[in-house]
């Protein structure tokens, strides 16, 4: 998890797609946001950059569960990234930034 430097309003909850991801841009960073309404927490945020496929694509990946870990599968080479930690399940040397994100009414807030 990144340090809680400041909270930034990223988008509205109504902008999110249930059980899927979207990409949001904050400055020069692309953030992959996943809205999983049946989970706790309901919203997860990781960096969108796939360090193995070398492209901003993780927001387009398929969300699932592997051994109790909520993950997204990269659409490029299918590696799985843990939405709680940003760690790659198949390659311990690969990971993505993971951000604290929360809902405040209809606002999605992210700590950067």
C-alpha cells in the first residue's frame, strides 16, 4: 500500500462498472479501479501498468479469486495480480502499486 499522502476524488461510484475494472488518470498515473459490490471493501485500486506485458491494461483484465485471493488476470499474458497487495502470483519479482481507496457517498476517494 502507498503512503496516505492526500485523498483525491477520483470519480463517482456511478462511473464504476460492477464486477469489472475501469482506468482513471491522476496526473501522469493510470490507476485501475475495480468495483466488486459483494466484497469488503467494494473498491480496489492498483496501478494499470502491467510490468510483464509492458502496457497499461490491468483495468481491462478479468477479476477472479485464486485460493481466497481477489485477483485480476492481465489480458496480455494472463498473470494474476492480487488486488489487496499488488503482488503477481506467478512471478514474485513483479508487482504493481496498490492504493487505498474508499467510497464517501457517491465519491470514490484514493490516497496518493
